[in-house]
């Protein structure tokens, strides 16, 4: 569901812009600090309700302004333009509109505008702790299982309550009632995640193999606690340990996607360029799977396209993205870095000091 138009006001160094977009490739060309990454950041906010660079709204709103606006129009499957927008104010007030209806939830933005972000720090998906890889799994489950978002929210709330009770409980019986509901949610969340990873695993491994043919790539899901053990049994057995720690040690909040290259943890084998290429493969594979499952197309945001990639690897990624038929936004310092990606329906925008003009 591509964006056909984008309007940004008072977002970082962008005072105002209103641009018509290609449903294929859109290139943002400009020097460092010109505002091209801010355009990608604004699109990300339109799909996620937040920035990918800062959790503090005050840092995103333009200096001396009290609010920001990001508005767009996306094409639904019937090629009808639907308006979507978000307004954020310094006092924390947020308003989301979809199809002219106000009072919409942030999660609904993600439903109508599924996004994949590839940026210079993106290889942290592979090298950092499990939080980002768990988010990678949950992105896919969110878009394929309608009940997941509410179930995961309930689990986190109950888990927080359990951790508070652990500080005062003297006997496991004080937690047993809460643990029954917590366990039901944990088992359901685990089943959804395991099913999703089983579906995407062959797609992702095959694409990683095509991007990095010299390596053998393996993906394995870890649910966050021991196999073949009921979660409620585990909670009861580990009560004393959890009480001593002050929090619940095991559970779906510790789930992970373990990735190995030639049987070795990925960060011990691959260079930074290879890590970025694998992240690209994983993100594209996830988008391809979404399209095959739901018919929805992802929007890909690629910040600093040339970073860590030589010309051969850039071409490999470009050809793969072209084959998806999805809408793609690419930022680059110079035009020659993206010339090979340009097609007849592409649009190129020059960005300078927060001003955006079509080239």
C-alpha cells in the first residue's frame, strides 16, 4: 500500500514540505545533515507513531515550535487514496487520523503502513542482545495474527504485576492465580512466534544464501524457556529464584531468533558489509512473506544506501528490491551511488538545509 503523497511540517530541520511520490523507487540525495534522513524518519513515524532515532518527541519537533505534523495519502488495494496523519505536541499529546477519522490508535498506523527500515546501525539486529531480534519476530506475528498485539500487551502487564508481587510474596500460592493467566498467554504467544519463524525460515535462509552464497545460514527460534516444559510448571519451580532476583527470569519476554553462519554465531564470522547485507536479506524476506501471506506490500526505508556496501553488493540489493515491486525510499549522499537503481517511474529529490525539491 504505497504512499502517493507526503506532507511534513516542523519535523527536525524540515519546516514544511509537500511532495508527490513514486509507487516504486524514491531517492533522497543530499549532504550529511541536509534532512534526507529526517524524511525517512517522518515516514517511519507515520507508520509507527514514533521516531527510529529518538524516543523523545521534543527532540524531533522543530526548535521553537510546539508540535509537528506528518500527513500522507496511501493507495488501498482498489487504488483509492486514503489520508493518514499524525500530530505530536511537546506536552505529549498525540492525535492519529486514518481515512479522516480521528482518535485512531498507533497500532492501526502499523497495520495500514507496514514498514521495513534498513539503516547504518541496522546490523545491531544481528550483533546486539535478543530484544531487536524478538521485535523482528513480533513484527511478522503482529501483521499475521490479529490477536497478537492485545495478548502480548496483556502478558507484559501481568508480568509486571508478578514482578511486583515477587517482592512481597512469602509463598507461591500468592502468585498461583496470576500465573495461570500468565502461563496461558505465554504458551499462546510462543505458539504464534514458533509458527511464524517456521514459515519465514526457508524464505529468509534462501535469501540470505543468495546474498551471501559463500556461507551456510541457519535460523533457530528460542522461546525463552526450556523446551517441553509447561510455563506454569516452570514458574512454580523457579519461584524461589525469581523471588531472590526480584523479577521473572524466564518467559516469552526472553525469546530470541538465533542466527548462525557455518555453525558459528554470526557476529564472529561476518564483516560489517556482510552483516548489513544479511540484515537487508532478512528485512526483504520478511516483506516478501508478508505479501505472500496477506497481499500487503511493505514500504522499504533505506538510509545511507552506500554505507558498508561495495558496488557489487549494492547491485545485489537493488535487484532484489526491484523484484519485490514494493515502494522504496533511499537516501544517499551522491546520485552516482543510486544511478543503477533508477527506473522509468522513479523519482529523485534533492534535499538541502531541510528543503526538498524534485530533481
